[in-house]
C-alpha cells in the first residue's frame, strides 16, 4: 500500500503523512485526545491550535491511569469525556438547552 518493503521504510515514509494541510479543511467541531505517555500524541496540541472550528483538547494523565496510547487502561474515562463533549457540542449545535 505504501510501496515499502520493511517497517523501517514505512516509519520513514510515514513522516510525510501529516494533518498540516488538512487541518485547515476540517469544518466541524473536533475533539482531540492527548495522552501523557503516548508518543503518537505529541502534536495533538499543535493540531488543535491549527483548527479554525470549535475544538477541544482533552488531556489524559498517567495518574488517572489514562496516559497510554488510546487510554487503554481506563477506556471508560475516554468514553465519559467524549460523550460529555458530544452532549455539549450537539446541544449547542442544535440550539436546545435540554435533552432530545
């Protein structure tokens, strides 16, 4: 798919795939997660800052048990924060003050 023959080659070419140009094209509310011990989330703050539509960066810390990639040790915490964000975002988008 990427035209490479090894994991090392893939890691090198994967640096070319970024959200740098795409972020300005995102035209909807966006939730981004940043996990303290996840090296893949190193640029979440920068991506969040580059978005022009409503956005929120949610931080997951090791002390919460959520600092790893995809908050794997406490996925419930991610789910709770994501659903809270959805509740808030959809309520604002729909113009209602209460439930559906």
